[in-house]
C-alpha cells in the first residue's frame, strides 16, 4: 500500500460528458502527477502539480485540466469526453518535483460509451 | 512518444528460474525506475536507480544501468508465481522535470 488513494474506482460516462477524478497524495508528498494508461500500453504523462501550480504538461489537449489543493490532493477534469479517453487514470505522488520515487495509486478505470 | 522500450514484450518461465527484462531509452536521464503492475491495477514501485549508479539490489531484484548504452536491466531471481505481472521501466529525463516516460512493458508469466 502506497498511501495514495484515488476515487472513484470505476466510472462509465457517455461521449460529450465531463468527468472529475480525485487523488489523495501520500502523507508528506507535495507533488502529484497524472498519467493515462490505455489498454495494453504504458502510462502516458498528462500533467504534474507541485505546490498547487501546474509544473509540466504532456501531449494532451486543454480539455484535460487539473487542480491541486492546499493539502496537496488533486483533481483531474476531462471535458467533452471522447471514446479514446477510455483508459486507466493513474495519479502518482512524490516529495518535490524531481529525482525521487513516484508512488502510484490504484487508478480509476474510465469507460466512455 | 515512449522513451523506454522493454525487451522482451513477453516472457514465460518456470518457478525458481531467473527472469531478466531489458529497457532501452534515447535521451539523457536523471534516473530510471522500475514498476510492476498486476492486471490493470496500480503501479508498484520496485527500484529507482540514479544516473550515477550502475547497480542496485532490493531483495530478489537486481537492476543495472549502463548510461553509455542507454540501457537498463531488471533481474528477478528465484521467481515465484506471485511475480506474474507486467513490468515497466520509466525514465526521468534531464530536460523534462520529473515526468516519467514509460515503455510498453514486459509481461512476465511465472508458471508454478
């Protein structure tokens, strides 16, 4: 157990809807990163939050947005859902933004119909 | 695009045998991390090896890093059925902050 929690575990949405995924970081960690993992592939970096500021973004459109709160928990929001957004969404927490291990939560499985 | 490439894509061995997985990458890195994932669940962190290190051990795991060849290997000794999982290498590049770039993974099956 890493101490990183995510909710919900599973989610089913339809095209065009919006979704919010949540992540609580491990105690003492100030950095949260979000990844998308399509079936059979490795995770792809979406973005990272460090002390409530976005600190790097991968190749994802603006309809993917996020927040980090003062307690370092984080949200991932996806607007105008598309079928290809169906994936496992993973968050990872770490202490400071570089050079340290990232510990992953169990993920949220999103299905878009 | 994926920086890391794991080799082989799939590996099937008998309990008690050793399993070796390889990872190659393209750009300079700060560190390389190995993760395990059981059937679409969360990633479990195994080992982090920094760019100035050549070898690290953790229990039955041994990781090597060759920065001149831009490659790493993960050795699992005396494998168990419970080691069956997908294994990913992930690199933290020098130029891209702490984002991790993952390979496609190696699916390891350990037969009892």
